[in-house]
C-alpha cells in the first residue's frame, strides 16, 4: 500500500486535554485543571522518552539549490535538521555543512557572499523551519541532503 507521505494531523494542547477529559467521561475543564493536565502530559512524555519510546522519526530529503537563493523552507511536519550535506552533481563530492546558531548567522558581516555553502542556520518558525545557507550558492547544480526529524 502506497502512502502519500503527507502529515497534517495536529491538535493543540487544549484540544488534547479536552478530548482526554471527554474520553474518561469528565466535564469541561475550567480553572487550574488544564494547567494540571498539561503538567501530567509533560511528565508522561518525559517518562516515555526515558523508557526509549520514540516520539520522533528521522527521514532524508533532497533539495536542489538555486543560484543566489539564501533560504529554503522545510516541510510543515519537520521540527529540526540533524545533518545537512551539499553535493556537487559534477564531482559527486559530498561535504557536511557546519551548523551555526541563527544568532551567529544574523551577525555575519557579508550575508550576500557567494560560493559553495559551508554553514547553515535554522530559524524555527511557527509553521515550518527555514534553512539559511552561507555563503549563498553560486551553482545551481548542487544538491542539499537534509537528515531531518519530525514528530
């Protein structure tokens, strides 16, 4: 059976608490009950992580870089990137990029410098993360391979 690879189920914490309360036959949550439920969920998730229950999955995706494009949006379901490599299609040489913080990227003096990317920063947005490359790619035949994680 083929799957589409799309992921769009996303409940916010209040909806999770409301659903759990309804499933056990409770009443609507008011006052400090949502705060207590949130704390219980966090403790449960921490316990699962300590027991080795995987709450995340990794996958690999490839992006063809475009000349003079500084940033690339990842999929909505992506939380973070673990490893990013760049490969030139001509030589097939693959090089791992160095991750820098978004703050370090912001203070780079010449963000418009072009060349083969050697560093990347990730900005975590509300809907999906954005990868910023430095220097800006000057060759549109290179491919980024991104090892990413999703919930």
